[in-house]
C-alpha cells in the first residue's frame, strides 16, 4: 500500500484521485473520472497517441471522440455523477474523522 501511494504521489495526483478512479462502478465512469483528474497536457498527449500501434489501457477510445469533453462535463455536472456512490462509502469507513468529498477538475 505504501509503495502504491508513493508511486501515485510521484505522478502528481491528488491523494484521493486514485480512490475515485479505482472505485468507479463501471469502465465508462472510470474513464470519465480519469479524464477529470489528469491535466490538460496529459489529455492532449492521450489524444495524440496512435492507438493503432500502441496498446491502450482503456477498453475503448471513447475519449478520442469529438464530443467526449462535453460528455464528461455533463457527467460531472450531475448531482450524483456515479449511479452507485461507492467512493463515498469507502471514504466514510476508512477515515476518522470522515474524509472530504472528492472533487473533479476539468
């Protein structure tokens, strides 16, 4: 666990970003959450990669679609972005006092 935390911190993520991504209930939500926590420079790089020759971690390349940013913005704007708010359940049982709500950055 400490090794994972150190590796995530070295990448520049906020402490709760990985929890939010890993607790996403669906791949689509995981992709949306990831798109929110990476910076603009990383999003630009992701869009420039040639996925015909490179192995893609994600199950698809939805984020390459011209309407992806609008879809993510609409998803984030929903009162409850996830159908199942498991990320908040995790936060409520792990920390004492309860951990702050996770925030998306676009």
